DNA sequence: TACTCTTGTTGGTAATACCAACTAGCCGTG
DNA sequence: CACGGCTAGTTGGTATTACCAACAAGAGTA
């Protein structure tokens, strides 16, 4: 176990804090989703489709899920009128998934509620601290 | 919508970073869990029981899940020999859930792998930055 | 044209999680 | 002491999530 390369004791502190914060964050997300009768994954799909229109495969890759899982998710969301499957003119097998008007509104509401739910936590920080936290967090996954 | 109290634009930045980081973190946790044929929740149960022995109700409250959900989780984990139900001498209906030897080892291995999986991200930060990040994260939920 | 790869769906299974209903044990009042 | 109410866990039923394997249909290439 290559000492000097494993997680040092200082790192453990960060890792713990990160995991704890992540669970709290996920809790907020899950609660917001549940308030609209959505699962966390469905809320995530809406959030993704808010910016990009995506194919089934892209959604699967982005979420790290099997394509067949996406089929089911999109099925149910489509039945609820949140999104729509659109044929891809460039590729007969491919499909584009796009939000409906209702889906767009729901995605916006959800995003706002997530922000609101987390604001309670974030408000404990000063503006400068908040910015520093954001920077540090972003640097985590952009080495 | 009550300006001055809602999520300001500066906050949005943090919220986004936090949500992104949380999903990455959860991804690591889920992968570690899956490597041991555990769900994320089961890994969490092991992590909790590593420190405290708990009743079913405490587990449910801590995880924010229904008691019946815990019954099933504990059922399966017990069948796998990871933990054990122990009668509570002080309360005939209550039950204590404790890790077995195997469960303790698995919890330790899991924790180590989570730390290792996240170390890759955290290593991009200096020791001082890491400490600052940990402090800021902890202050999020301890106002 | 024939072969292969990709895209998405279907069918089958296990696990997660909920609710409602239930059992069993605790506890306070009368 | 007995009775009603409360708490702790379990059970049964259902919907959803997610996987894998097998498939149909289109795209691309030899």
C-alpha cells in the first residue's frame, strides 16, 4: 500500500467533510424532488435537459446509468408530459429528448427550490467565504 | 419573491459547485459500495454502525428513511453476515443492530476505499487549501 | 450486398422505498 | 390490577430504480 501516496490524515478531514456535506446536499435534492413526485434521478434528468437536448445514450453516459434504465425513466416522464422523444433527422435510430413547456417550468422551479433549500446552509458564510468555497469545490474535479 | 432573503447570485455559484461536487462524491461512494455488492444506503448503514450501535428507529431517523425500509436493509445485511440484531435488555420491543466481525472489516475497507477514491480529487489542493475547504464545508451545516 | 457496430427497446430479476396494517411490549390513568 | 394509548419493528403490497441479456432497426464499411 504505497505509503506517501495514500490518503494522509489531513486528507481524511476533507474527505469526511465532503461526504457529510454531500449527504446533506443530496437530502435537500431528494426532498425537492419528492415534493414534485420525482426521484432524484428524474430531477437530474430535468436539470440536464434544461441546458442541452440529449440523446438517450448521452443521458445514460452522463448519469452513469444503463441505457435501459433511461428508457424507463424517459417513459414515465414522457407519460407525465414533462418531456418528449423527438426523432433525429440525422440518424434513424437516434432520438432526441427535449423538455416540454411543463418540464421546463418544473425544472426551473426545482432549481430554485434547491437553491433556496441550500441557501439556509450557505447563508452562514460571508460572500467572500462563499466564493472561496465555490472555487475550492470546483478545483476538486478540475485538476 | 422577497429579495434580500432569497438565493443571491453569489450564492448560486456556491450552490452549483456544491451540487456538482456532491454528485461526484456520491459517484465515488456508489462505486465503492457496488464493488462490495452493497447499495449506497447499505454502505451508509455500515458506516453509521461503525461508531454507534443503533436501534432500527435510530437508523431510520438518521437516514431519513421509513422504518420498514430499514427492516429490509437489515434483513439482507444480516443474511449476509454483516451485522446482527441483538435484543435490548431494557426494552422488550427494541433491538440493537451491531456489526459482526465481517461487517467491521468491510466497513473499514469501504471507508479506506472512499478516502482513496476521493484522494485523487483532493490531492489537487495544498494542505492549507484542504484544511480551509474542510472548515468551510463543516461550517455549512453548523451555523 | 453482407458484416459489423451503434442505438434504443423489451423482458426478467433484485433491491430500494413507501404506505397501511399488524404484533408486541411499554407506560400512565383510573 | 386493568385498560387504553403510545412506541418499536415487522409484514404485505406496490411503484420505481437499476441491472443484464437478448433483440430490432438503422448506419457505415469492406
